[in-house]
C-alpha cells in the first residue's frame, strides 16, 4: 500500500482524493499528503457521525471498527505511551 502512498489501505470512497484506483479498488494517491488528508477527512466524518467526544472514545471506535487485529487498541495505546516518552 505504501507504494501507492495509501498509508491507511483506503478503498474507493466518496472523498475522492485518490488519483487512481488499483487492484481491488484500493486508492492510489499522488502523494502521501493526499493519503493523510483523506484520513483526516475520514476521521472528521467518524467523529461527527458517531458523536465521539474524547480521544479514548475515538481510539476505541477505531480499534473495534477499522482494525483487523483484535489487539490493535492495546498496541495503539502502547505506541502512544511510548511516543510520549520521547
């Protein structure tokens, strides 16, 4: 996915920031910036749609609805805590 600047494995969506579509309708972005902008817009949409008010509620939503790894929430929390120590 990173070969196509698709850092979040987004498929075709209504935000239409992709330059093209690859195999299985995965987005191909012209730049990493486009991929990051698409994620920001996705994040805003999720927050508004589900009335998410806190960072921990957002992480919980992502861990249960976006990630395939059942331990994603734990891994994300560990990565956040590690980043705070840097």
